[in-house]
């Protein structure tokens, strides 16, 4: 992902000794306290994983494709991203049989997205910097796409290359969008709606023999060929109202309060349940190679398997 220049407003806060959070920092803390400690307190560098790397690259591609014109096709630009991942040895995980279906499915979905993507029309801004303020709390972020609507409101969109969120995970992921909305309101903007643009998925209208129609959402690779030309990238909205805004404010306050209370004390930071989060811990966590709890957990499985093979 391209390196951003420090925003003047951020630099001023840094010069004043203010602590500025990002939403990913708060999310990291609530995902695994010990992982947060290793990265943000101890200062260990994150190890890349294919999904964050590919997602960041696709974000850059979309921004430049929308802002700077379309000399190359979006598909060509996306293939350049994949070549870069391969060059740096960043690999997709294998499927349960040791095969490449995870990689193949992701590439198929994103290739079809790139072929059928339509750049937004109207007035909009990409990578819009925003800063949410609540007392002594500062939270920075970049809105992937901010659309200025004809009625004077704005719509906030966040590109996502991940799978659709499960119902139990929607609230967790929604808070980033809600925070962007709160920050926009502090800029004097009226927020009409917030939504994820789920790049792996397409919305299309399925027509049945009896003439009835049904709006359908599916991975791009699963859309019947006769519907591909009319399909559009899937957009998933989330409620933006006083209830969701207040929930988000409280989440930010309580998380920052816990971080401040824990301070630099390593003993205060417990790991997440590795048994419940083994995929995240082994594939996605940025400090997975430096976590003693994960090493012990994985070694216990190796030992059990060795014992099973004794006779």
C-alpha cells in the first residue's frame, strides 16, 4: 500500500504530544490484547498477510483508476498487484487438501469484478482524510470513497475485498464506517448513509420463466454468464442513526480507557482464545511469529500428533 504523507492537522497534534489512534488500532486491541502489546507497546513490526497486502494494493489501484484516468484496464492493474505479491513471497493459504482453490477463487472473483467495475459518477472524493475528536481522544482515518449527493448530503463507502460479514460480526466491522460518519459531521457535513462495497460480490436481478424477478447477491464467479454484463458490485448498507452513533462513541471511549489503564504492563495484556481464533492467529495476526502463546499452542498439536504416531 502506498505510503501517505502526514496530514498537517495530524502533524500539529504530534508536535503537541497528543496521542492519535486509528480504528485498526482499537480493533487490534479488542481482537487480542497481547497482539496489541507486541505491536503497539513493544514495537514489533507487523508481518504481512496476503489479504491485508492484496486489499491494500486493490485500494491503491481503485483510487488511482478513479482519480487519474483509465489508461490501463482495471484488470491489468489488479494483475500487477498479484505479480507484486508473488515477487515478495506473500502467498495465499492452502485449502484443507493442500490445494490452491482459495487463491483461485479469490483471483476469479476479483478478475470478474475488475472486468465489470463501473467508476462512480457525480461529485466524489477518494481517500478523504478525517479526524474524529472526543475530548482528549483523537481518531484518524481515510474514507475510501466520499460521495457528495445532490441533496447536500454525503454518502460514505468503504472498499472491502473480504468475504461477507457474518451477522455476529457486523457490529464490530460497522464501527469504522460509523466513526467516519461522526468525523464528517464534525466537519459540518450531513451524512445520508454509510456502506461497504464488497468487491468479491455482485448484485444482479435474476429473472424466472414466469417473469418474476429477484435481486440476488453472489460471489462474482458464481454469477451466471447471462447476468454478468448487467451485474454491479455489491453494496451493503449499515444503519446510521443516533443509536448506532452513540454505541460507537461508547466503544471508542471504553477501548481507549482500557488501553490507557493497561499502559506498558505486559502482564495486563492477555492473549485471545487461540482455540477459537486459530485461523486468525496463524494466518492473519501481524505478530504471529513472535507470540509465545501461539508457539506453545501449535507445539502442543505437534506433540499430540507425534504421540499418536508412536504405534
